C-alpha cells in the first residue's frame, strides 16, 4: 500500500517533470525560430509576421527576456472574457469556464473538508486494530472511523453541504453560459447556418429528381421564406482522389525543391512499399505522372457525379430568406409522416462532416446499434489491462502470492517508484489510443457534423473512463489488495472489506492525477510533437511563405478527449470529498494549472475548426450531476457497511433532490441550447433589413454548402463543376401521375400557377 513517502516521491517526480516542461517552454517560446509553433493563431489572423535579419532570426539575443520566463502566466490571465470571445469564439471561452467551475466547487469544499472531515477521520484507531492492508494516508479517510460511530453524522451533514454548494455553482454557471450563448447568437455576424436547415430522408419520387422535389416541397410549404437549396452529393470517392492528389503534390514539391538545391543530381525513389524496395525511378517524373493520372481520374469521377442521379443523396441544405423562416422550419415537423422530410439546424459550413452525409439515413439506426455493441465489448475487455495496472499499485497485497519478488520490490526507491509513479503512467499509456478508436466509432454512426462527432465521442469516452478507470480501478484494486482477506473470511464479511477498501484507492488516483493532470498539462503547453514536425517540414518542404503557413499546426481544444478527462476529476473530487479529502488539493492544483495553460493556448495557439456557440454545455452539466449522484450512492453504500443504517433514509433523499435539481435546470436552461427563439430571430432579421435593405441574400447563400471538392479551393480543375452547379436548371415539360400539381410557381419556371397546366403535366427541371 502506498504511503506518504511513496506519494512524496511521486509528487517530486511529477513536479520536477512539470517544471522541466515549463522551463523548456519558457526558453523555446521566445526563440524567433519557434514563433510559428507557439503563436500560430496570431499568424493566421495576420497580426504577426516572421522575424528578419541574421542570427536574431533564429535565436533570441535579448538576455533580459530569459529572466522573465514566467511572464506568460499573468499575460494569459489579462485578456477579459468578452475580448476572449471575440478573439477565439464562444466555444473556447465556455470551455475555460469548465475549469473555473471546478475551482469554484472544490476550493470551498476543500477548506471545509480539511477543517471538519480530516480531524474527524484521523482521531480514530480503527485501521490500526484491523487486519486489512492500509497506509498512514488511509488514516485520514472514512475507513478509519469505527463501526456504528456517531461521527458518521458529520459525513452525512458534509454530504448535504457539498451537494448544496455544487448545485448552486452549477445553476449559476448554467444560467451564465445560457445568457452568453443567447447574447453571442444575437450579436454574431451573419453566417450561412443561421439561414439554413439540413433536410434528410427526402422521400423518393419516380418523376422528379431530389433537387426538384426539394424545391417544390418548400415552395409549397414555406412559400414566403424559401430561397434556395443545395442537394448533397455522394462525393466520397472524389474526395479520396483529391486528398491523394494533395499528398502526391507534396512529394513532388519536396523532390523539386531537393533538385533545385542540388541540380547536379536528379532525385530518385523506389516504387515498392514505403520506398523500401522495387524498381528505382526518377522521383520527379514518377510523381508528375501520378498527378496526371489522378487528374484524369478526378475529372472522370466528377463527370460521373454530375451526370448520375444515383450520386445525389436524399438530403439537402435548404436556405431561407430570413433567420425566422429557418428557425420555424428547423423546429417544426414538415410532414404528417414523421419519418420523412426530417429537418435540423444545419451546422456551419466548416463544421460539416461531408463523408457522413452520403450515408443513407435508413442505415443510421443499424450503424448505431452495431457501434453500441462494439463499445460494450471494448469497455468490458479493457478491464484486463486495468487489472494489471492496479496490481502494480497494490504490490504488498500480492507479495504473498509471488514471494520471490519481495527482495526486489522491498528496495526503498524501487518500491516508491512503482507505487507512486508507474501505475499512473501505465494507465495513461493504455488510454493513449482510445480517443482515436472512439472517434472512428462516432464516424461510423453517421453524425453529420464535426461538433456532433466530438460530442458523441466525448460521451463514450466519459462512460469508458467511468467504468474502467474509476469503477475498474476500485473493483480490481480491491480484489488484489484484499486477496488474502477474501480467502480467509466468511462471506458476510466481504461487503465490509469492500466498504473499507474503496476509500483506500484514493492513493492510486492521487498518482494518476499527478501524472495526467500535472505533468500532462505541462506537456501540453510544450507542444513537443508540433515543434518537431514544424521544423522537419520547414527544413525539407517549405519554400514560400504559404508553405510555411501550411506547415503550422495550431491544433484545437480537442473536446472529445479534453472534456471527459476533466469530468473524471470532477467525479474523483465529488466522490472522495467526504470519503477521503486528501485527494482534493491535488485536484485543485490540476484545475488551476489547466485553466492558466489552456487560456494561454486558446489565446496564442489553438484555431478552432468550428463554432457551436457552447452547444456542449448541457452535456458538461449532466456529467457533473452524474458524478454528484455517484458520490451520494457510494457514500450510502459505505455507511451501510459501517453499521450506520440510521443515516440511510436521510441519504436517500440526496439523489432524489439532485435529480429534481437536474430536471429543473434542464427545463429552465437547456432550451437555449437546442432551440432558437423566434423573437430573437425576428429582431435580428428586422435590424438587418434596416441596415442593409439591398442585401443579396441569394448570392450570400448560393454556394455556402457546396461540397469542398467542388469549390476549387484546393484543385483549380474543380472550379468548372462549382460553376456548373450554380447554373439555372433547364425547364422542360414532362408527364406526372405520381402527385398532384404544385400549387405554387417554380422559382425557375416563372409560371403563375399550376392551374393552367393539365393535371398530368408539370414542369420538370433538369440540373
């Protein structure tokens, strides 16, 4: 069992590691050659330029700046929150409020716990008189309180106090974030997604294309507000070809640059796997021919998409003249059949995940069922490495089973290192590939926006962390640690042993917090991987300022990985606040350090891929509520093993009140995150018409939701298709018997009414 000495060793290792990272960052960030690594956001905004001139272009020769190596910390805190919203977006500003919420919750709780709970727990001798394996740290936990003691009333009262304080902070934060969101949406500049809805599951029609059907439907049902639409094309193969061409072009640029530096010898390469074997050929000629081949394939694939109706998916982005019209459409059922003409707010264009829009809507339910089953097995089988990690954390508990290792394990430094540092870093390594696996699962489920993918991946990551890291660490840790006790005691004594052992796992979580929360956060600001990659690209590939800008990797917040990690600390803090308060200072250090580091990164580094206007906050609130309820249920179970049954009726009311509080917040504040008030939309529309009466809204929205491979941003040959899609469709007369006349004129035909057309005749538009 880890002792105070082991925790001190782990703390020393992690503090030194964090300090080394911060020191390296402080030196590297002021070197001109690293400017684009540590301040890329200012370059992307055009407010910073590369340094010029001699040695000072690479090395900072102002030695006074080295003495101020920590000045980035106060600088990160100086920017006011409204300015931060303008600079980085609401998502980034609200993400930082998660760390502030943690500080607001746990700082007062820690003061109260150390003033009341620690003396109550410590002034007992229960563990000294027991046979369970424990350390002097566990004497500060609830495990040290004797069975049936009246001191458990203190824990009960503290549980109520901590719950009330946590709920108060959550309510004030929910209210604040909801207000910030509404203000942000009301004051935000005009964006295409404010006027656009995504329509899915468009029903098939034998006589009309998807484009014609969408136009007619919305002309009939939204005659005063419908403006234009853009159907969704299955361009997945074309997108793969374009991306492959980009990679080939990068290699061609590399070899051309290499040849320009040494024109006496033309570069060559092997055509086999990874260039390790195969025929040796001229590299420039090889990649030039590859680009020519891909250009022909791209052209053929583009022609196939534009000419084949099968390439058009039963989905479309429909744009309206006003925000009010879009809000009504997005929030209303469009047909008497609730399974067709499904509408939702369109994500902003840069948030669209185009590959998933090509997935047939009817297959989404099956896909999500498959992913749910796969996630269940992933979560279950991951318990095996978790058990192994916990065996490292509780080495004394298994020494009886493997006594030949005892002489090595009992070496003081090795024992302290294994118990105080190795379990945390081993668990961190096991989890390193998990976010990528969960993101692949989310993509397979078919969500149509990057923000939705990240939120779903974050939800699964949180569930995984809860089951494996939290519950798995407690259960497997208890089994190893108390192995001898389970074998030699009667069955009715096992619940008592588990009840004592759960709070004793706080020592493992302390080491995990220090590894992941302290050293991990310090490693985040160092940006070692982007630093190395940038300089490799800068040395081998960069030949123009544009190339140098593309070599930058500002990165993003990574909501799908960062937020679940934060939630684990909320869970640990709330669970152990009453059970073992020694954990709280370590969590507070994490929240404070992470707030400063991520504020610096948001201001200077990260460039968000999208802006969801803090749509993730209901998930954040719900997960903290879940952690609060888990802490209450865990305390209830512990006290039941401590012969404190008289407190059970009072504890039962805590989860009930917490659930009621959650339902109150959900009804009061969550609508601001899933619906758009018509009043706000009308106000903004009226103001815009007053300020810009001649605004060409159709021109603003016409090409906003064309697939990127047709926009010509990355391939000059793509400009023709983009223009082709903008052409007015031709109007031809066709026979129809599958539906009644459209009672509104087509926006393309110019006819006044369908009443003058025979019943079996209608206008068909061919794109």
